[in-house]
C-alpha cells in the first residue's frame, strides 16, 4: 500500500508546504502575503458575521428562496386563539394583583351619598371594572342594533322573491 511522503493516510490530501523559506520559519527574504480576494475583509453582511450563512436562502437578505419551495402555511386555530387570550388575561391579572398589593393605603370614597374607606388599589380596580362594564354594554347594544338591521334586510329580501 503506497504512503505519502509525510506518512499520512493517502486518503487525506496533503496540506501545501510554504514555498518561501521565511514562511517555513527559516531565515531568508520576507515575501509579502498574497492579497485577499476583493471584498473579503470588508464583508459586513450576514455571511461575514456568521460563517456559512450565505448558503441559507434569504438569511442575508440578498438571496431569495428557490422558486417552487414554499414555507409551510401556519394556520390560526380557535384553540390557538383561546390559548393566547387566556395567557394574556393571566398576565394582566398578575399585573393587577401586583398593583393592588402595592397600593394598600386607605382612601375615603364617596359615591351618590355612600361613603367608605377602601384601599387605593381596590378603588382604582373597581373604577376600571366599572368602565369596562360600560364599554361592554354599549358594544352589546351596537351589536344588537346591527343584527336587527341585518335581520330586517333578510326578511325584506325574502318577501321580494
């Protein structure tokens, strides 16, 4: 079985040896290094920051994905929407609990002849819930109004046939 001169495995290619004596660590005239390819040192794109990134289509913004290869379509499901709504509501509730716990000073509250002392956080929370109820009632009234109008249009369209 033939071996290479350096005694390495013949299947692995030999690394090129430096041609100048100075590069080999021997005394001699200094040879300037070869200039780098144009733009190699000034690359500020994704491939310069992340080696091998240029091979990923669309990673650096300059190359586009291959035609005909589409990303899988992400479907929005009701379960996903419910999960996001519940998670968001839990975050808001945690923030409200923290707000109420940090505002425990008692304040004097008067409303239509009623009078009492309530913690500041709880009184602001009650005010916010009251505002939300007003918005929900007005929104429900508008929805009922629009549904009634749509029902009248359907009934009139059915009579004309």
